[in-house]
C-alpha cells in the first residue's frame, strides 16, 4: 500500500491565467497528481477574478487536502500595475489557504528556476522540459503557467520534504558559520583549558 507522506499544492499566481498543481510525496518520492490552470481572461470584472481565485483555491484545497501551499512570489518588473495585480492574486490564494489552516511558503522565481534547472535565469520551456524529465508526466500542458506551478511545488518538495533536505540544510549552515581564528589570546586559552592550568 502506498504511503502518502505529504501533499503539496503549488500555485503560480496570475489574474489572467493562474497555474496550479498537486504533488504527492509517496515513499519519499514526488508524483504529479494535478497539472492545470484557472483561465480567468473571460471574466471582465477584476474583482470577480479575485473572487474566482479565492473560491477556486478553496475548492482545490477541499478536494485534494494538501498539507502545504507553495506559491511563487510576484515578479518585480517595470509595470507597477501588473505587479500590484499579481500581488492581489497571490494574496487571495494565501488567504484561502490560511482559512483552511494550511501552512504556506513563498519562493522567488530565480530560486525556483535554480532548483529545477540549475540556472536561475532559465526560460519557461527549459523549466517545463526538466520537470518532465524528473517527474515523468506525459504531456506538456497548453499553458506554461501550469508547469510553473509544478516548479513551485517541486521547489517546496526539494527544500522542505526531500529526505536529503535536512542534510543539505546542515551543510549550508556549516558553510555560513564563521570559522574561528587559530590565534588565541592567553586569556582565551586559560578559559578553554582550565584543567591544564590547575595542574
């Protein structure tokens, strides 16, 4: 019998097309369950689009019962209005998750690309191709927003639920820890070696 350890919901927020995916971690390995988009372009009223994102996120959560939401952070581009709209789409998706007591984490686009392809500036096509190679889903969806959402979920798996994640995090912490100078004052030596001084 399969041992489903974690279910991750990945969301690539958007006000025209929102990508979403579900990954199940079974016996410590990720498997794609859902890879799809929420098509919002036909909804003219922006407020109704935001409401649709909220309601649809709730529906996805109630259907698949994920343990965690992984969501892409808005890209800071030159168009301020687009950035604000993306922020609202992300915010209502997070609000929907929180209303179901779901934990969440946010990932920068460059971090996601780096995790999936090893290149923080990779194109969407490269990300999708690498994910197909890793996760073995059959066909590329019509919109790259879906594979972008899968990339977010996969990044979350690698950072939080991969069995090697703890080892990798410990190595990172060790690298960041400052090394002590080999030079020590006499006072430091006495403090660290009281048994030698006493004898």
